[in-house]
């Protein structure tokens, strides 16, 4: 069974770059037609989708964060990563990685998040 | 982007009662609506996919319905372990979005 685990610094200074990695275990990140996503959740608040990557390297980002976000994949390490630049206190949140599984309906693929990591807390503070 | 609005924001319910949570989309999303349960200090767990499709291992008291813009998550005969926040999520149009969440408390 596929499991995801986030890792990275728990404290980042304002204006610096937040860097997180998600390690996939129990299966190959390259197998199947999956996308790999990042989602965040400020304390006591709702969920915000940050972006996703396909193992080909194709990405989609939330326009609200697009200018600051880079998601990359390292298939040799079975990992994908998130970089968020110029962080402020507003970026303090629990960051989750998740797998998007496909369902083919008619001629199109639709996706849903079926596996989530446990999340990692990132605090932006000097 | 597509806005999802859940109601209510909070519900306090007695065990064995029926719970109904609604999710309204700002435009039609077909059946690309999924429901998640999030217990305190845990990551979200998939409950229902594509509006009404059940998920293996999820108790049968959880069910979903709807299409287009209006969706419903129903919990039949609420149990104490169902105390959690519930979120709807659309994957019809990028960027993916979530509802603001509904917190279910056990009386």
C-alpha cells in the first residue's frame, strides 16, 4: 500500500524559501497515471491546494501562489518536492502531500486525492 | 476558480442521529465532487468520490449524492468516532478547491 511522508525544516525565516520533500513508499512514483499534489492548511482553517506534478514533469499551480511555487519530481529517489519562495507569516501551515488517482470517464481523465501524507508543520518566523 | 460553499459550518449531533452536510458549487462541476473526513491532528481521509461512489473500508453509514452544483454528504446513525471536520473538494476545473469545512461535534 502506497504511503507518503513529508519532510523538511519546521521553521523558515520570512523572505526565505520553504523547501519540502514528499517520499513515496510502497510503490513507484512513476507507475500508473498519477499526479502528485501539495496542499496546505493554516491552523484552524481549511484546505488550500498548492499545485501538482506528473512524473513527466508537467505541473499545474494554484494561480494564487504560482509566482512563488515550484514543484519538482525525482523519480530515482521516488520523491517529489515543493519550493515556496519569499515566505511570510501567512505561509505558516501544515503542508500535506497527496496522490491524485485517475478515473477515465468518456474520453477524459478525472482525478481525486486518494492517499495523503500525515502532514508537516511549517512556521514562518524570524 | 470554482467556489465551494458548505453548510452548516458547525453541527452538534446526538449519537444515532442522521447528519446531512451540503456543498454548493459556484458553477456546474458534473460529478467531480469528493468528500473527506479530517479528525483532529490527522490528515484528510477520502470518504466518497465522484459525488456518490463509496470507498473501500469506509463504513456504509457514509453516503453521497448530487450532481451539477448541489451535493450532499449523509451520515446515517452517527457514531462517536465520526466527530471530525468534513470537506468537499472539486476536481472539475483547475485550480482544485475545497469547501470551508463542516465541523461535526458529538453531544
